């Protein structure tokens, strides 16, 4: 991976995606939410409302863009890391190559922590100027159900769901026939159940 700061790509608002890192006022921001507002009047512009987190100060900002507006993608590096453990205030990680350890405040990972387990695979740090400023976890994780009402046999076709608590404490709606101990696949971007795990 190149160490130099390359010329960043310019991303039009219509191509913004959740978890993209863009420059707002010259600082790296992680897009956490995008709401697309389609106008009812003809000829009016579609608006893209984003919630983003300043990765250096941790502050959240709300910005609105037209489809023709654009932002520069922030120059950052991705590094493979391992999630070691968490305490009350921090999540602790280790760089998989250099074995250096670092930590990030729990509040900055509140969207990802419901899906994180110790030693999980596929976690990457977003690094700006040699400083880890955030992490990315896989879009899909597999987690065991630790608490749910007993499965109801024969109900697999009804489409009804029930709440199930996963090993991380996250509660997800699962089909009524699933039992405690079942491993399920969950989308970490939406928090929704995708299917049974392997």
C-alpha cells in the first residue's frame, strides 16, 4: 500500500455509500447514514442528506448535497487488525502485521459493537497519517442465538418472527421456528437477520 498521499477520487453525491470516508472541510469523515429525498416537484433536485462522523474529533455532522455535488474521497490506508477485547470505555485492537496495539473509544464504535466478537476475522483499521481513526467490520457476520423463545415446529412457512438475543447482546428478529444455539447471519449495516449460519 502506498504511503504517499495520492490524489483522492472525487465522488458525486449520488454515489455516496455508507462507511465511505470523504473529506468535509478538509477533514476525513465516515459516512454513517444517507437519506435520499426525491422531490415531488418536477425539475427539483434530488437531495442526499448524510450523517457523517469527523474521524479526528469524533463529532457528528449533518450535511445535505444535490446529486451533482461531490466530495473528495479521503486518503486513508486500510490495515488488517484483530479485535482483542473491550473494557467499559475502550475497544482494544492489534495490527496484524506490526503487532502494535491501539484502542478506540467505545462510543465511536456504537454502530459496530453489537456485531463484534473477540478474535473475529476480517476487521480493518482506517488509518490516516499513521493514526488509526476508525474500523471496518465485515458486512455480514455469523453469531449464535443465546436467548429466544422455543422454536415452534411446523411454523417455518408462516413468515412470523420473534426476537432473539445474539451472543453480543444484539437483538434481531428471526423466524419463529429457530431455536437457541442456532447460528445466524446478520447484516452489520442494517442489523437485520439474513439467514441461518453455516
